[in-house]
């Protein structure tokens, strides 16, 4: 940084010896007079970064800015290699960038395939007012007199080498570039956009499903697979079987021969247990696990050996191997240590998501924090697989906004190098809450865990919901305040009847009022549509908890009519499922949605005999409606 300041000072002193150009305006730099400069030898990513900078600056100032390869020291925005040729850009990790300015020029340079692009989007956001809140909600202000400070000095180093999340907007490459997502699981970047940190093959639960497949080997070689209660099961591998190690090693080499990119920043091969509890209990596996105090003993031993054998072949210096610390492998082993090129993905699936992970009074999270610290003693590349969604009833409210920032900070402070925030990966079929806002906030937090979280949330709410955003913010604050108690928690499989503790009648009425005010404040059809869609999650919660218009104290027709309206509106807005899983699609059976809680409106609870009872249920509903209308 000292070198940067010296360079900036030298440039300023040089400029002061000449008449001030029109580029400078009262100590600021006027963008309308600028030229974007790239090097004559600029690569594809530099050119792409310059073109995206021009695209947005043109929109902001209302005129076309030139891209040139000639640097003359006057009225310039130097991008990428041009910055390095004319300015002392410091050494930075991949993805890091520098933004600096003096009276004549702006410098945007970076490291790795994404550093310069990251710098360009950061400049557009921090100094030009652009924001990428969703893939279809991009804020680009109009300002023909745009100017930026002439004393900018920013050096950014990424907090994490791997960042990933999975809802609709995060699959858009530009949203991902603008908000710092680098994982390659849910998006593809072009060569011009820089390389992603990619998993080769597939990225989870690979053992028995992708490597040493049970469908290929189990019938003839059951000894390759886990011993459980005296019998072999195809659900996990026997990790101490020499033939299994040979097979997986060769299959990894075969995969690398096809998909390995030696020029990529990093590529990952996932060697991860299948999603069940059937770990091997044969004598060899059991001995290693008992010595290590955890089934992670056999897992790390196995992954270490496969990694060693693969690396013996040479040419795979940028390849690392990841495995899970998940459920039965979550605790760190006492004896074996992961190799330098082994990633341990610690999964938070058992945690409480209403208390912060470092809340010592939350026993669920205290155990996780202990595991995180223990892994940190033996592993230099910990990744986190975190969860930010209610998989049981995704259509309902999941009030975890109060812990997201602190949890990402905890990851950073414990030397975690990669984070995957798993959300509603099944997207629109259950998208009835605030999933896209959660995606935006988590993306920004992985960029900078210590940013102004409240301001980012308010910015999103105002951009998506307009003037009604301030009412939705108050609603979210109420939800957050009722997420947990000292002894009650928030899980990712939370039943809607156990979500939001201590909500009084006054709380419900205030929340109803906030939604009505927000809708009244909507200035566009799109804002109103967004509000109505998000309100579904509140209506769902009220239905599940018999509150407001769904109260059992109402005349039956009132609550039944409210159920019918909710069911209709959810279907109308494309909400086809209640939560994760193919058997949770909405049913058309009136008996379900007129009389039962919303979680039971699915085909999971639909039996043949209900078709017989359904006409009777509809007839009773119509009778209640006749009585209600007769007296109202």
C-alpha cells in the first residue's frame, strides 16, 4: 500500500505542474471526459472488462466513451495490463484488485483471471451507483455529470477463494461477476469472463454414485462396499479396500484426462460420501475410525491416498481433492491429517440457523464451532457447506436474516477458504419468500463479511419493492425478533407450526398492516407482483398457525375461503411445491386445501379414498358459504 500511495503522490505532483484539464472538477474526476485505455497486448479478460465498463458508463452519462490503446497521461481510465504498464500495481491473490485515482487518471487493475473484472464491477458499484440486486433488477443511474473522487486508493483481497450459492439470480453470469461468485457449479463463465473454480465431474456425494459406482461393481464385488450388520450394502464404499482405492484413483485420472484445464486458477475433484449413514464397519475400517475417534479417520486416509497416487502422475498442480466433514464424518480425526491439496468441506446441516454459530448458549452450534476449531488445527483448506433454506416448507418464512452476516464473519475469522451457501436450488417451484434477497446478501457477504449489512438489505428492498421496501424491512425485523428463543431453535427442516415464536395478535395485525401499506406504495406492476409473491410466505405461515383470516375462531367459511384463495394464488404464481422433494407437489384435491394445514396440500398426503370424500367436503364448504353470505 505504501508504494501505491507514493505512485499516486508522484502522479499528482506531476499533474500540478501543468494547467488543470477539464477532466478534473473541483477535486473530482469527470467521467464524461474520460477515455478507457487498455494495453495493445490486452488479453480477452481485459477487453471484456473494458467493454463492460464502457457499457455501463455510456448508460450512466448518456454518451459513448472511447476505448483506446494509447495512454498519454491525460483523462484516462487505465484497465488491466494498461494499469500495470503505467502504475505500480502490487502483488495480489487471484481475484484481488486495485482502484486508484489522481487528477488525470483512474487505475483499475487486478490479479488472476478475474481481478480486473472484479475491480471494474467494484468501481461501477462503489463510485458510479450501479447495483446488481437480481438478474433482472439492475440499478444503473442516469448522471451526465458523474464524477468520482480524485484520491481513490483501494486494495482488495478476496476473503474466500471459493464462493457459491444456487438460486435463480446466482446462475446468471453477470450477476455472479458483479457480486463475486466464483464457483462453477451453478454458472458457466466464458473465457472472456475469467475462469470459475470448478468441480470436475460432479460436486457432491460422489462415492458409489460417480466413482466406483454401486450399479457397476456391487453385484460382482460386494466386498468393495460397506459392511453393515454383517452384510454388504451398496450405499457406501469400504474405504480400506485396496481395489477400491485403485478403481477410484484410475477413474479420477480418467476424468482429469478429459476435463483438466492446466490454465485454470484451481479445479476440484470431489471424493465425498453418499448421503446416508451406512459407513463401513469392517475390521480394517473400524480400527482406523476407533483410533481417530471418528469415521473421518477412514475418509481422510482414503482421500489422502487417492490424491497422492493421482499427483504421482504429474501435471495436476492446480487440482485439489475435497471431501466432506458431514454427519458421521463431521468430527476431526485425532491422528490422520489431510494433505495440503485436500479440501475438507465442513457441513452445518445439524445447526440452529436462528442463533449465530458462535452463540455459546446454543448447544447445537457450540458443537459445530468445536468441530470447526478442531479441523482448523490440522487442515489448511477448510470449506463450509452452509444451509440457508427451509427444505421442508420452503414456501414458508425462514427467518435467518439476523445471523447471516455474523456466520460468514465466523467462517472468515476461522480461516475458512471457501463457502457454499446452499439455498433454494430447486428455485421457482417454491420461490414464495425472500430467496433472491438472501442470495444477494450472501453474495455480498462472501465478498466482504464486514460490509454495512443493513444498508445492503435496504438497497435491495428499495430496488425490488420500491417505496414499499421500508415496510417490508420492518416486517423482516419482526420476523427476525421471533425466530428463536433461548431454548428453541431454527432448523432447515423446520415445521411451519414451529416457526416464529411468541407472535401475538398485535404482532400479526401489525404485519398485516405492513404488507397492505407496502402494496399501496407500489408504483409499478412489477413491484406489486413482487410484493404479492413474497407475501405468500406470510399468508402461508398464518394458515399453518391459524392466525388472522385463517383463525379457527372465525366462521368456518372465512378460514376455508382464505385457504382456497391462498392455494389459488400460489398456483397462479407458479408455486408448484411446498418444499424439497418430488412428492411435495400441490394437489388439486379441495379436501386437502380447504380443511388441512398447507404442508398437507401435497400429493404426499393424497390417498385414493379422498376422491370419494371430496364431493362431501366441497358440499360442506358451499353450505358454509351460503350461510355466511345469508347473514353478511
